[in-house]
C-alpha cells in the first residue's frame, strides 16, 4: 500500500507550499474505508441477493489491487472485470481463495486454457463461445461459466434465436457448470424509463431454459429500482466509488476520491492577451493566471477548456471557483485566479479538481460526460495515496472500518 511520499523528490521549502512531492503532478487520495462502507450499504439494500463488485478499468481508475482487497475485506466474494489481463491481476491480488472472478468480455478464440489456469469464469455471450467452452471442458478441468443474455441493449449476449436453440437442445450446456445467467440494464439511471420493466420481464422469461442457475440483472442504478430487479446477485460499479448512479439527484454514497494538483507557475495576463493553443481565449481585463500540473494525459479532458466568454471546467483554490481559461493541453491547464487571495496561491499550492467543492459528478457535468468516464480517465500519472488507517488494516488482513 502506498502513502504520502517523502524523500529526495520533496519540493523545496518556501512560500508555505512545501508539501511532499513524488515526481508526479496530482495527488489522488482514495478513501478505502468509504469504499468498504459504500459496499456494505449497497449489500444491505440488496439483501438477500449477493452483492458483487465491478472492478474493471483498474478498479474504476483507483487501483485494482487495493480496491479489490478493500471490497473483499468488506465481504465481497464475486468480482467482474472486462479482460483476461485484469483477471490475472485480480487473481494475483486476491489469491486462490474463495473469490469468484468473471470476465465480462467473454471467451476469445483459444483463451479457455488461460482462464482455467487461474480459475476465472468467462461470461459467454454467444452460441459459438458456449460451444468452445463446452469442448474445452470435455477434456480439461474447467471453472464454472456465466452466460449473458441480451434483453434489448444490443450489446453482448444471446439473442432470442440463441435462447430458443438452447431450449430445443439443452445438451448444449452439458459438460460445464453454469454459475450465473446475467443481463444488463440500459436505462436504469432513469427510474421511470419503460425500458427497465421491459428488460426485467424479458430477462425473467429468458431464464426458463437455464433453470436452476442463479440470475443477475441489476447494476448500481438497478439496485435502486427495487427487489424485483435484484434476482440472486447485483453488480454495482459506480456507486461503490462514490459516483451518482442516476441521472437526476445527488449521489447517496460516501465520496471516495479526492484529487488535487499543484500550481507550477502564477503569472499576470494583460488585457487583450490570449491563452493557450489556438488563442481561443482572450482576457478582457488584467488578470492573474495559475498554470496547474494537469492535462488531458492526466484525465482532464479537452472538453473542459473554454474560449472567450465561455465557462466550462473549473478548479478550486481556498474554496473559490477558478475557471479554466483556454484549451486544456496534454500536461498543463490554465485557471483564472484573479479573485483568489494572494496568500492562497503560489508555486506548489494545491488546486482541488475533485473533492468537497466539486464532486465526481459535478466535474462530469461541466465536461458533458458522466462520472464513470471521469474516474476511469484519471490514469496512472497521479500519485495514488490510500487512507493510512485502511492500508494498515488491509496489510493485517483485518476488515476496513
């Protein structure tokens, strides 16, 4: 587990901004205790269904291994990733114990032996995948598999004709254990959308040829739709990490993420001068500008940039909103700090990107996107700092509080 770094790379003292540095730009602080509490809250709401966890995308950008260990410590025993490479990393993090790992992107040709070696379960989404897994299981010890059904998403999963073919030939599933039948909701973030009930009904009907296998339909937003959507397992993702599962309203979950980035330089901008690539922003009056160490390579998308007269993304200093001016570049972004007290700004001062003043979903809204994208784009260039108390608990094998 990592903590706040110190040592030779620490910033030079001066100006009151002598926080330790590690050679990276931003500091991404992850509260694993809050993550564990969010899991328990969702599990309580979904009972008696099992609550699994989606940890794909490097644990939604927060670090697969520490995230998975915290969730396991909170009681999670089933995990969903997208790729075999993620499954390998997750199995290494959790060991060969009781955790079930599912690979959502299914079975690519020739992948079966690699999955079996690490006891990982493919989510089979076509008759071709089912036939290949059955053929492999006929000659080798094979983990259980899940089967995905498309209930109207037009994404991965068996269609009506495929389900009918299995109903006509149940032997097609012989030779391996079907641990789970699953589908995915398209519009659960809109509770009143008619697609929700249509998918639930289609899923319930499609389960008949697969009985008595366990069933799973609900994601984070699906849990809030009620017990009729829970079936035997729910699979939250964004809600675990403190994001909002529904389009409207605030998140009901504890914040997990705090991101701050240092100011590299503070400078004056004359009235009529321009900012950034393309000279898309022109200062109307004399202003002060801070150049901060974050760009699109760090997960702050170019969509947050602003032209003259526009207001899009913002960062916060001393609780004061500082609008982004000009385009976001790869490594540096300019913010207007004219109205920030001079004592709160300077080289090395930290500007808040995500935190008490601006949550994941606030930032997402400013960029015309969703919290999922904000989290998973954070990348690897920020220093990840995990709650010290939680880190000690995880190292000792105890459960996070």
